[in-house]
C-alpha cells in the first residue's frame, strides 16, 4: 500500500501516480478512466477498448499452442 497527497493543478486537484503503477495498470496520459465512489472510497477504473480481453485470450492461446511442448520440457 502507498499513500499520496493531492496536488493543486489549475484550480483543481490531481492525484499523481508512480510510473510503476501506470505500467502495471497499462495506462498513460491518453487513457480514459471511469470514476466511482461509495461515498467514502474513490475507485478509478481504466476503460479498455472493446475486444481487448478477447484479443489477449486469443494471443495467449496461440502462444500456448505454439510453445506447449517446449514449455513442458523446460518445466521437467
């Protein structure tokens, strides 16, 4: 867990995120975020392109199919 203070920017407040957090979440300055709250907590969720998860799953399946034998041999 980490803590951050808000920073004043042009009459508003900004939450600065470390480069590591941005990398883990795969977000940058062009990312669109959904903000929600339960009245106490702020939840910031990146809005992903439609079909992104499906493309990821297809890529993973392709890699597993292509390298399954080699990965199994390495695991032994």
